[in-house]
C-alpha cells in the first residue's frame, strides 16, 4: 500500500541549532520554547505564547493581522484587536530577546504589511519541521528500495514524536486537522519500522513498535497480527494469545465487530486450532 507521508509545508530543515541567537520550538506534546538552549517557558506566557505557537505552526507563511486577531481575540472589535496584537507581539519579542536594544527590530518575529511571520533567515528549529523532513527523506529512500537508509530516517522522525501535536491546545480549531495529519504520518512510520524489524527477524523491536501503534490506534489489526506473529516466533504463545484477546476486545468496543478473517487465521495458524 502506498504511503502518504507528504504534508503541506514539508521540506528541508536544519538540524537543531546551537549557535548564539537560535530559537528552538517543540510542538509535539506540550509546547516548549528555548533561546540558545535555555528554556523560556516561564517567560513566554498568555497571548504571547499563543501567538508564538500560531507563528510556528504557520512557518513560511505571512499571517494577516485580521486572521490573528480573529483567532486570539474573536470577540474583539478591529481597533481593540489590532492594539492587543501589537502589544502581544511586543511582549513576545521582549520575552524572546530581553537584551535587544530598544528600537531595533526583533530577530525572530517580523511584522510587515499588516502581516506577521517568523523570520525565515533566523536560526529557528521546530521539531515538526524536522519530523516532516526525516519522514519525507525516509519515504523517498523507501520507494527506491534503499530500506536500510530509509529506516535510519524513519527512526529519527519517530524519535521526535514526543506526543500528539500541541496537546495543550487539543480543543483549538486551528490545531485539529494538523494534529491528525501528523498522527497519520507517525503511524505510517511506525508501521514501516515494525514491518522492517519483523522481516529482519528483530522481533523484540517489532513488538515495541507495534505497542506504540496500538496505543495510538487501538483498532490497527495489522499491528495485532504482527504482535501475535512476533511473540510466536519468540516462543511466547501466551503473549500471542493475550494480544488476540486485546484485539477482539478493542474492536468490539470501538467498532462493534470482531477481528477480520485475516486476523483470526493468523491466530489459528499460530495455535493450529480453531478459535
């Protein structure tokens, strides 16, 4: 089955910067921000924190002022909203660059022509950008049959997925679609890593990846099948049976039906008997 790893805005990204004047942003799991390796979470709060999240989520795009006002102050009138945004942007710049001389433009946030964006020339590392880059590279290599190198990039992408996208903003409309897109990519990567491990008879690794798959998506029958088969290969029939029971329970609870014929046959093949 063809993989769908590409997402809007993907492309090459720099590895995490260490030079002076760098900014690091974590959007997976809880949002975190650091300047030159020093955490700034306590200094970037309130609306300034939300503004930075939106700018990071839309890196590469100039966001119209009215769009930001509608997102951050939906009940505000235009004049009040514009003033609130101006103050919030100032507070954000001050939090990110407390040593910036008064009157000089900020290093990271650009306001121009009634729009705001992150400076494309600034040293800014974002975990989602790096994740997408590694996923894209892995997919391209995988398609060419270079599975060893592809696996390396998949592993780098998987390691960056610390949790779902902006988990603290799960009810914000602007995060919902993006969160599910990234989760789809993550699950595809886990599936490829599990299958590569299984085919290479690295069954312990295959089991670990399948654990992550069924935690994120409890109805993934292919992962349950691989769990049963890997435990069978490790001479652990009780564990294989336990995962078949989990599969049946989860499917009945989530979709109201039992496992597919393929999953039942995989179980029967392991135990040489009808269920």
